[in-house]
C-alpha cells in the first residue's frame, strides 16, 4: 500500500520506492537507470523526461534515484528542485552550493574535497557580482532612508524658516527610497551592464571552468543532476535554469536529467526568447523520453481497491447496487480518471465525505450516488454547483407540457462542464436523476420514489439536500495483439484460442477491456463467431466483488454495445439464438437471458433490451437445453457458477426434475461440495486499515435445491478429506450458516461468527 493511505488528504504526494508502485513502471525505471549507469562518455549529456500534469514524473524520478542507488557503481545524485527554491534564493547560488555539498559527502579525501571547493569558486563567478550589487543596493537604500528620516525629524525641530525646506528634502529622499525599493530592476540593469563589460570576470570564469573540467574527467562516479518541476518556474527562472544547463553542458561526467511538461515549458521559453520554444529545447536536450502511458486496467484496479477500503461496511454495502454502479462507471465516471493524481485527489475528498455521512449503524446517503456526486464536485465544480441549486427540476415530477422547459434547464446545467466530457456528464445525471434520464435517454419506467427513499438516493426530494451538506465548491496487451483479435472476429475457433490463452495468463480482463474500446470497429457480419467465442470463454470466471468491473461485466457490455448496433430486433434475436445453440459455454448465455427476463422487474425502456418481449421464452428454452446437456454430462457441476445456473433451471424449468438431477449428482461428495462452493459469495469487511474477505452463503436461496433434512444427513456422513480445497471452504461456510440459523440468527447476521 502506498504512502497515500498514510496521508489521505494529500492527492499530490508522489511515491518514493518501487514497493509502492501500483502501475508497473518498474520496467521503464530499471531500463532507464541501467542506461544511465552504463553511460561511459566523458562528455556531459542532457536527458529529459516529458509528462503531463499528474502523469507521475516525480514518482518516476524517485524510483529512478532509488534504482541508481542500488547499482554497483552508484552515481553521485543531486536531486535539485528549483521550484521549491524559487523566489527564496538565487537559483544559481544555491545550485552550485548544493552540488559542492554532494561532492563533499563522497569521502573525506583531498580529491573530492578540492573538487567541491572549485565548484563553489566556479559558482561565485555567477553570483559574486550580483552579491556585490545587492550589498551596494542595501547600503544606498539605507543611506537614502537615513537622510530622509533625519531631514523630516529636523523639520519638526528647526526654525520655521528652515522647517519647510528640510521637510521637502526629507520627503524627496523618502520618495527616492520608495522608487528604488519598488523598481529593483534598476539595480539589476546596472549589474547586467557591469557584468557584460567585465573582461577580467570572464577570463577568470573561463580559467576556473577549464580547471574544473579537468578534475571532473578523473572522478570515479558520474554526477547525475536531477532538475524536477522545471515547468512550474516563472519564465525568468526557466531562463536561468536552462542557461545554467546550456552553459555547463560541456562538463565531463555530468548527466542532467530534467523533468517537465513539454508544452508548458515551450510556452515559457517563447516569452523570453525570440527563438521558437521547441527549437530552443532541442538545442539543449539531447535525449528525450515520454512517461510510459498508464495502463487503464491497473489504474482502475487501484481506484476500485481504494473504494473497497473506504466503503466496505455493512451499512454501506446494504445500499450498494452493483449493476447500477457498472452502468454508471464506464460511460460516466471512467473518463475522469486518467492518472494516479486523479485517483488520489478523488479518493482523498471521498474519504472525508464518507466520514461525514457514516453513522454507527447507517449510512446517510447512497454509496453509488455519493461517488458520482463527488466526481462532479471534484472534477466538474460548476456542474456540482448548478445541481445543488436545481433541486426542484431534478427531483420533482413534471408533465409532458414542461418537457421543453426542463430540457433547457438540463442543457444549461451540462453546458457548465467540460465540453469534451458532455456525454459523460449527461450519463452521470441520467443515472442519478430519473427526470434527466427521461429527457436524454427516453426512460419512462425508472421512477420509483419508495425505492429511491429506501436506498437514500439523491433523486428523492427528501434525500437530495444530504448530498450538499458541504456546498463549497494486469499485464499489458500489446497493440499488435489487439490487431490479431480484430482480424480474428470472423473465426470463432481462432478467437476462442486467443481468448483462452489470455485467460490462462490472467490477462482476460485486460484484453476484454481493450476489446470494449474497439467494438464499433468489428463488423456486425461477424456477430455469430465473435459472440459465440465470448460465450465459449465465459465459464469459470472469477467472482466479481463490489465496485469491480470483472470479466463477466465486460463481456456483457461488449455483447450489448455490439449487438445493439443492429437496429433490427428480429436479426438480433436470430444471432442471439444461434450463439446460444452453438456455444460450448453455459454461464454467460444464461446470465444474459436472465437479464432479458428481468425487464418487467427493472422497468427499463424496451429499446434497451436485445430481443422483443415475446422472444424471451424461446431463449430461456434454449438455455434449459444447454443446462440439461451440461447436467447429463456432469460438466455443469464443474462450473464455478453452477449454483446460479441451477437456480435459474429451477426457476425456468421443472423444479422437481431439477431437484431429482441435483440430488442424484450430489451423491458424489465432490459434486456436492462444488455446488455448495458455487453458492457462496465473498463478503468484504474492514476494521481500521485492515480489510478482510470471507465466504458466506444465502440459505434462503440454497433451500430451493436442498431441504434441511437432506443437508443434515449429508453433512453428517460427508468424508471431507476427499474433497478439493474450494469444496472444503464451501462446506465450512455451509456448516457455519446452518449453525447461525439454528441459533435463531438471520442468514445475513455475521457479527457474532
């Protein structure tokens, strides 16, 4: 865990060790550090690392320094941040002073000690003249001030004939003092003229530089001068630092490493230089690197883990709706998380607000709504402010006569946000507020005030104000591999092998996430082989915990987004049916048809479903055939989603037949244990900073397959030593749940286990 957990309200704190790296930047750091460590040139070299604001430049710098310090021939490292000194010291003076200190710490011998002295002497040539004029300036200003005060004082004590003259004299000197103090550039201009005319100064500088260069050739350790946050400096300070590097780039055994956002620095250069900023930099920087692009899957895994840490309490979990979260995250919230600074910044403020809403036994708001509102508050403050004063329009019902009026209101709200995220803003508002969903998505069935109130949703007028208590505003997948999959969508077997290989490597989630970005590029003519391959690979997927977007959710989204491109519902039905019939998989088709079957319960708009109402029953029948076949072969009982499939078989088919088949296969103890394990789900709990996961089972659903008498007899005669590890966990979980029920506790009362 990174140090950001120790500093929950610090969104800008970089990591300092490789153990804190969550974005797999170690490979880049090691290769970069190895290149510097292996550099044998006797000339100086200037290297730049480019990265946008929030890309992690300082974290990368810290990791590079850590890595270089582990090398056999450790270079001398001077980590100099000019921005932290800007406005407080003369940058040149402190730069050479710190470089001398670095050299002086190497050893107590004469070699580096003499070199440190020469560095100090060399630095004085840049600062001595300015120091002299600083002293002169102080003396002059002091004398003027003293003359002014003396004359004003004498004006009060002198004869009347002289008092006015002395007073005027004193005020004139006071005015001169004020002007010279304010316009410091006058002294600086005098210094510049003096500096340019001082040939003696220049001769001394060249001789000292030559002497220093000879000594630097013979040092054993190269010197790495790290200059971070250069893009945060003022244009004048940027000029000073770049001139420093440029003027001393011919020193041997010195490596300059500059870190900055390139376009920002180029704009600063354009202010003080007649030369184009990019051309100016190219004459200074010899080698440039871009910060490695952040892997979105890894970034989001950090975000989801942080959310789990913050929100896994019983009072919050009871109000969390996984499907609604997944509907909201990808199109609405995801665009706002581009780097670790975005994640840290958001989690920091969310942490604060969660504490405000957390009670001993209840959470005052809906966790999904809170996350969405906080995203707007952090990243779209103008949208947040507009929402906070638009309660009437967002929460109170309106009739069709007011539709245009409300649309204008909602349009005016969304126009306050970032133009490039307009679709994301509309999606967030549509998920949060039925009134907005009715305008933008044509939703006519999502309004249920009782459920909204029960779940503490922001859309309920009695809950709305709670959210504005404070109104201040997994392994990489190469692009070449993506090309392979895009070219294989018309070949089911080839595509399935490709997906299976990445599934075995633990990379299926990453791959599916990438595919979801390209679904519009896949021809609808390839629908049957493409979808069937997704169904084939969809069995035995990892369990999805709260706040996670797992393989099942990604396959579901790809399937829906892709197939809904076909406007003809009859064709969609034909494709869906054929894929169910042809696939070797069971779980994903059953899960998708179950979603279609829930349309009357969810009351979503009909155009958001794949098939028409009258076609769902046939799809269910096709699924039942697949389930029956899997049960007959015994493969069904090896599926980690076995119980979910059995539950739907029991719901859709002949319940007595299902129980008969299940009980027959349960005679095999391993089959029975596998079924039990598949009925379990992971519960996440936290205590302080400690997060624990354990299995639980909902007996009220389990009872539909096994009655209490059967379970008692089965467990009494079960030989658990011949069962695999997962099966043993399932049996232990079942026994614990039965004991809880026998003690009169509810199935979800886990406190006293």
